[in-house]
């Protein structure tokens, strides 16, 4: 299949270093305990979470440890920055020594693709009186296990975003015909939350970031068969 060539091409992906020291792992209330998330797919890595609660302030931020430094560094950096941001917002909106109500709940899925690649998606929500409405939490990470590297969106999509965007626009227009007139500005930023899976590449569109805010988080699957038809 043509997507076999695509996967082979990922071996040349460059390492992404995000500059957080290894000693930072384990801070901000991290726990090694197993987190109950029965609907999640955990095909790679060990479950971990950042947990915090104080009154009506609640954080359950699940994420995996992969054993691959570049990936663990990036995932933990994202998780800890999200946690700290929520904590600061809740503190600013609350009373002294009494944070505002806040609810952050994030689950993750980790998918094995062939034997050499992993796609990780972090999905959840944040609510609190400091927000006009609940906010989607979405983040994706794609890993080359053999190369011990994170993969960029460009590498995942074989640097052929133009034709892939046309495929994505067609799927959006088919599902939501009322958005056709708003799809003229679709560009590579719409692929920022892409995750590789055994079935293909999923593109996630958080509420309000790309499509009208009355639409919830949207997931569009570009199957390997469809991707092969456009040259990948």
C-alpha cells in the first residue's frame, strides 16, 4: 500500500527539543497512580496524571509516559503548562487562598501504527467562571519509536498539505454544508491537531478555533485509502 512509503519516509524526521530539564519531571503534583479511563485506548506507554483539588477546583490531567525522552519532555511540558495556566486563572478569579471554581478533565488515547509509530491525542475540557463558556482541550503528539523522535505535521503529511487540505475541506463541507462559504481560508494551521492511527490520520478541530463556535469538537478521518488516492 502507498501509506507504507509514507511511514518509511517518517524515519528521517528531525528531533524536536523543547528545552525542559529532565529534573522538571515529577513536579506540580504528578502521580504514578493508574487513572481510571475505561473508554481510552492505551496501546503504548504508561498512564500518568496531574491531579489537584481544592474546594471546587479540580484537575485530572491524564497523559502517558512513553520512555522516549523527546516525547515525554514535550508531553509533560504541555501538561504542566496547561495545569499552571488553569491554576493561575482560578487563583486570579477567586479569593485570597481560595481559588475559583474550575474543572479541568483530560483523557488521552495512544495508538500503535505498524510497530514503529505512535499517535497520541489529549482531549478534554476546561470550565470555570473565568471563562465565557467551557473550552475544548486538544493536543496531539506523533512519535517515531525507532528514531526516538517527535514528528511534525509536515513530516506526517509528507509535505503535501495542499491536496490533503482539499480532501479535508470536502469532508467538512459534506458533514456541515452550511460552512462551505467559510472554508476559503483553510490552510496548514487547520492540520495542527493531526494524529496518526491504524485507520489513517485524524484531524481534530477544537470548538471555535476553525469552524463556527456552535459546532463541538470535530474529528475528520483521512483514511489510508483516501490518502493513497491523493498521492501519499
